[in-house]
């Protein structure tokens, strides 16, 4: 529980600086997502009514803007947060300092981790699929239960793997060479404890928007979901930063 407590304290105690370092890039990602979503809805409405779309049937420009812009904005925010916590480097006014080489290096490492996870998930999915088919055929569990269990298991396993490999991300942000295998080894002693914040964040940040949506709905619920998404991003970054500081740099957990 010390790990989870330290992560929560890191976010709660630095919300002001976190807003300066991450809020503007995060708002940019949300703006791109809204543009893409609005354009997609407009095209679907046009398809249903039979009206000719103004610019084709696919939102090419907003899609490309989101595909290229979102990773840069998120990596920019992440690098700024890691450097603030680990090096006490503050942003420039209301934005983090932008270093293109660090941002692109961060993006590349995220893609590398995702590639490893995809490969692992494919292998695990094949095994689980065989077992699930056998259980379903034996009447041990209905199909909806299998699908739910399958999805939750893959989500949890993927998140756990990402954290185990993910110490290379804060390492790259602060210029500390670290390989994937070294990150995995560094987190081996806390591999079980890592599951606590992962599960807690998945539950809390997954349930809050659902509850708010049921209670109030509408625009207010959408705004709350955006705010919760920002806090979730900070919590995930804080988890990686905390683990790097503790497992690689030898910093104590308060």
C-alpha cells in the first residue's frame, strides 16, 4: 500500500504544478478528440439521411491531426512531469519545456512497449481462447461471462506489463539510459505490489465517469469525464515516476 499512497500523495501534493505542466497539452488532445468525434458524427448523420458529405466519407484531416498530434502532446506532458518530479525542473510559464528529442524518444519507447504487449496478448489470447472454448463447451461458464473475464484479464495483464517495462519512459525523460530488460528486473521485487495501484486506478477512474453519467448526465458528465481522464493520466505518470525513483534511483517511499 505504500506504493499506492506515495503515488496518490505525489499527485495530490503537486496539482498546481501538474496543471502548469500537463493541462494545456491534455486540453489540446481533448480538442483534437472532440474535432474528430464531431466530424465523425457529422458524417454518420449525413450517411443516415442520404445527404452528400462535404469532404468525403472519412474525417481525414481531423484523424491525421489526432493521430500525429495526440502522441506528441501527451509525451510532452509526460516528459515535463517526470522531469519536474525527478529533477525539480519547472515549466516555462504555463507549459512544460519542449525538447523534441526527448518527446520523440518517449513516443518511440511507448510504441516499443505496446508492440511487446500486443505480441504477448496475442499469445495469451490464443491460450485463453482454447481454455474458454473448453469451459464454455462443458457448460462451466456462459459466453458473456467468458467475454467479460477475458477482457478484464487482458486489460489487467497489459497494464501490469506496461508498468513493468515502463521505467524506460521516465528514464528517457531524464536522460538515464535504461533497457527494457533492466526495467523488468528492477520491478521484479514489487511485481505483486504493482497490481494494487493498477487495479485501484482501473476501478476508481473507470467507475467515477459511469456513476456521474448516471446521476447527472449531459455536458456536466462529459466535463467530469475529461477531468477524471486528466487525473488518471497524472496517476499513471506518477506511478512510473515513483517506481523509477524507488527501484532505479534508490529513493525511499514515504
